[in-house]
């Protein structure tokens, strides 16, 4: 997943209260939900039945607080 500085074991929670299935990031940058591995966050949105933009659906737990994957993806890379 190319979404900026997300470390392994980062918790990804749904941004919408009606969904409660929490995902995590594995050591290869993939999203894991209910033991199933997804290369992109869209797989977890489809599995949750949310039918929405996957980059805004998940919030990553960061030291600065929860941040949408869209915001992390848009953030300038430290390597730039």
C-alpha cells in the first residue's frame, strides 16, 4: 500500500461509526481484516460492505492522532 508513512501493526479503524471492523497493516504494507490480506484498502471496504471511497473510509492511528489514508497518501514523502 502506497499511503505514506504507515508502519507495520498500524491500526486502521473505519471513519464511519456504523462500521466497527478494525484492520491492521502487516510488515509488507498490506491491509489485514479478519485474517484476510488485502493489497489495497479497497478490499477492506468491500468486505465491510461500506461501498465508499477506501482512502477516506479508513483512519490510521498515528502519533499525531487518527488520520485518513487519503491525507497520508497526499502528504509529502520524507524521501522527496
